[in-house]
């Protein structure tokens, strides 16, 4: 289900022109719809639409393995410094 969010933004003149061209090309009502169209066209290069169930399962399994191996042990500042010096 799609939610809408209200935003107030400042755009460069070039961005404004690009949104205007997208608006006209796709027969959209306003630049807000043009921005949504742009995000639909190119957004998945940066952000997946939905987190896939297999990724969630993989993250949970990774966390479970880490907790089994290390527990909930905290790291001291010295241990962190020593770890960072190694790189």
C-alpha cells in the first residue's frame, strides 16, 4: 500500500526543467507526479521497493549465529581501538 508524504523542497532550475519534461511526456497533472514517476523509473537502482523475505531471514540467521558465537558481550574502548589499529 502506498502512502503519501507532504514535503517542501527547493530544486535547482535544471531539476525543475527535468520534472517539467517528465510531466509533459507522461501526461501527468503536476511535478509531484513527475517526481514519483522519476522515482519509479530509477529508484530501484538505489532502494528496493520492499525488503524481500529471504533477506530478512538471512539477517535474522546472521544475528542468531553471532549471538550464539559471541553472546551479548560488549567491547571495551581499548578492544575497539586495537581492532581499528589493525587496518
